[in-house]
C-alpha cells in the first residue's frame, strides 16, 4: 500500500506503508492493505504511519529537509489540525493542515 501526505505548501510523506491511523471526524480509524474505498474528513489529532518494505520519503522536521529511507516497521507520527483522507486501490492520499 502506498501513501502520499500533502500540506498546502509541501509533501511531507510518500511511499510504502503497512498502515496509517487517522483521527476521523466520527472517531479514530486505521487503514490497512486492501481497505475498502473511503473518503473522510479528519479532525485535529495524531496521524501514525507504519512503514513497509520499500523506499519512502518523509519530511524530517529536525533536519528541515526531505529524507529517504527503507526501514520497515518504523512508526512516524504527525500532529495535524485537520484535513481529508482518500483510500482507493491501496493508494492513500492525505490532505492535511497545521502539521507539527
């Protein structure tokens, strides 16, 4: 499964993942491989991405740049103010605001 996480001004994550947990408007939920198609709004809260085998790129706040890695099973967490998630055919798109 692949994910792209976008803010209005930059891409903060792209690549292979095992799962993503998001703060949906109706409650927190997790997306795994072969999840049913869904579009949902997101509330402010924590997004947790668990990486899979394969290359992924993420914005490293400490370094202030995009970093490329291959480590499977790494949990990467972002705090967001809100946004939207779309899941279709093992492709996940997150459009978020206020990322920390």
